[in-house]
C-alpha cells in the first residue's frame, strides 16, 4: 500500500532542496546525503504551504532553488546571485521549520494522498530503472574494455608464438648448416692431404 508523503527541506551547497517523500530516510537517499541531516538540524519537514504544494505536485523529484532565497522550487534552478545574503533567511526558515505545527484545518483528501503517494512510487521506480540502465551501460563498457584487452593480449601471445616458431626454425637451419660446414671442412682436409701427397711424389 502506498505510504503517505510529506514535504522535506534542506540546504546543500548553493541550493535549498525540497522533496515529497514517505520518510526522512527516503528524502536523504533522494538528496544523496551521506549523513542524517535531520539529526544535525540541517533538514526538516516543511510546513510552508507553497513548498508542500510544489513538492506534492512532483513526488519523488528533488526540487531546488538558490540558497537563501524565497523563490519557488523547481527541478532546474539557477545559482544564487548573492551568496552572502542567505544567512538570515535560511536561519529564519530553519527556525520556522522547528516550530510546533498547528493541526491543519483542511479536510484530508484520501484520494489525493493516494494519488501523490503512487506518483512518488512511480518516480522512485523510474529513478531506480534509470540507475539500473546506467549500471548496465557501465557494465557493457567494462566488458567491451575487457574484450579489447583480451583481444590485444591474444594477438600478442599469437605473435610471440609465431616468433618463437620462426626463431626455432632458423636455429635449426643454423645448426644444420654448421654440421654441413664441418662435414665439408673434414672432406676438404682429407682431399687436400691426398693431393699434397700426390704433389710431393710428382716432385720427388
């Protein structure tokens, strides 16, 4: 069953962030926070009607606005133009976020809540699918890279085997030629000795 969503706010870097999520944990995961910003007092559940309405309109989507401003939240926000003027406004927002919330006098629209919660789950599944696709693409890149490495290694191994084979054949030829050379030298020594004997006899 779809869980009821709440609007959460924090400030990271140059932006204020907002999201409609079913829990603080889900909000932290969507923001990519590596620590519990809620325990640190850097994040809170929003009680700003405009922020809540904007976040609920796009459940599960991280919305941004320049830090220290009261501009509307959106998926794509510009960097703040005055980075030094955000202190009091942000502090005021945080103090406002920690005030006790008064019970809402608006009637609870169960159908609308279910619709928003289902939209959040859909966005969450879309994000998970996108991450899975990115991981699949990275895995394919790794496989292609490994295939290229394996192919290059195989080519090197084959070339080394061919070189070793040719070198062995040449060495065999050298050894055979050396044997022929030695045999020819032995034949010539014997033939020379015989001819010299004949020459000495002829002179004598």
